């Protein structure tokens, strides 16, 4: 059986994935969630012309020259608009965020005036619009500012709040079940017996899944017994897992039982044996709506396959628009043998290029 190229396998995997249903959450729960619809501003920000500085709201024509004297007729604080217009020869004390009174068209900062009682003397000439944030300079009502498929950052949540959205429509988090198999595995903290090793793969997979916003169901370690593995697959399905990730047992040895278990449960296979190193015995299939990724047992292979396949799958299920990894070219920092039919994924040390050139990737000796 020929090996499936990585790009073909990933395309097939993603073609079978659709975004999870949507739900409404409060802004307190919105960070890291993916928008299920464009988010449109419900208001204009700022709604009025406001002062960008502490100073005095005046007519620009009155302060076009140094030494102008103006009468202070009151003050404007943020949240307390002035109740009258500013006439020629007048000034209103204004603070940052205060609504610019009618009649005024510029703000002279307080450092540029000398005040004596109710009179100010202007020490720096002004011009129309100076130190004023115009209505709508941030955004206007009805404008779509956050697009469907965007994974919300803290800054995005702040923007949604400013747009006057107390809640947002997002895609449900994917549920990922993690199952390890192998008589040789013991949990961290236990003392391995003869021929046993400490289980580590699942913790890397769990970390990647949670970093992509997924909820995790940890099914623990199953021994090399077909009935126990089958029962664990059923448990994942009954728990509503969108993805079941298994580690170990994906090869063709007498004790590699995953393919037998998948066949017993009626899993529809998509691909197996990928043209990559490490990670060739990667499997994917479907059991109803549940995706199944059978990862190799080798820790490095398991993690590389998770990065290359599980992460894009979770992004697609989450409804994100940026599904696949972004790549960057680099200059090879050391000689490597020619590739065979498999794509090699190597650990490397990345250093900046000279004179602003491409970075240099030096493979780590194996």
C-alpha cells in the first residue's frame, strides 16, 4: 500500500470536518472562543466629539494668536456634558473624555494657558480640531468589526464590550477524548516494572487540545486487551467526543490492537500510513460523527502528528477561519541526506539571518 502524502491526508481529514454548533456566551466566557457570526457595532464610538486632553474648549479663531484672553464660563467633565454653547471670547474648562460644547472647535491644553480667576491667557496658538476626538473616530454603528471565524483575543473581547455586546454567538468547544494503550505503560508517579515505561504522550496531546480551546476527556491507559479497548472507544462516543485520540497500537504488531478495535466498532477508515517521518503509522477514521486519530506510540511521533493533524482538525471543528499552520522559509544551516518518499519533520535551532535575511534553521543532531 503506497504511503499517503501529508498534504493529501490533511486535506482529506479537514474535508470531513465541519464547525461545531453555536451557542451564546457572556463576554466573561468569550476569550479564546470562535465567533459564529460577524460582530457588528451596536453604537458609535465615541458618540460625540470629545476632548483628548485636559484643557479649555474654545473657538479656534479666538486662539489663532498668542496672548488671547478668554473668559472661563464653566467646566465639562467626562459624563457631564455642558449645558450651553461657548461663544466667541469664551472658554470652557474641559477634562479628557468630556463632550466638546457647541460652539467650540478646538481644545487648548492646560499647559499652554495662564489662568487668573475666570480669565485665561493663551500662550500657544491653536487650530481647528486640535486635541478633539471626533464622533465615530473609533467606529460607527452598524459596522462589522470582528469577523466570523475569529478566535477572540483579550483585545477582541474589549472591542466587543465597547461595541455594546454583553454576549456573543460562538461555536461550541470541541470535545476531545484521549486514550492510551499498552501493557508497558504506567502513570506518572508510579514505579515502572520490568519492561515498562512512564506514560507521557497523552499529556502533550491534552496540552495541545486545551491550547486550541477544546474540552478534554482523559480516558487513561487501556491494557493490550481488545475488549477493554473497544469499551473505551464506546465510552468516548457515549461521552459525546468530537474526536477520539489514541496513542499506541497503531502499527501492525501482534499486540497493536487499535485497527482490530476500530474494525470491531465499525469505524470507517480514511487513511493509514503517512509519507512522513516521524509518524508514518498515523490512522484516521470516523465512527458516526466522531473523528478518530490513531497516533503512534513513540512520544516524538505522537506529538508531531498531533501538531500537524489534531491542531488543524480542532481549529476546523471550532469554526476558525485560520485552520492550517502558517509556515516560514529558512536557510538550511547544515547538510542533510536526500529525502526518500517521506517528508521529514526535524527539530532545529532557529537563528536570525544576517543583515535581515532569512532565518537559519540548523538541524539538531539525532
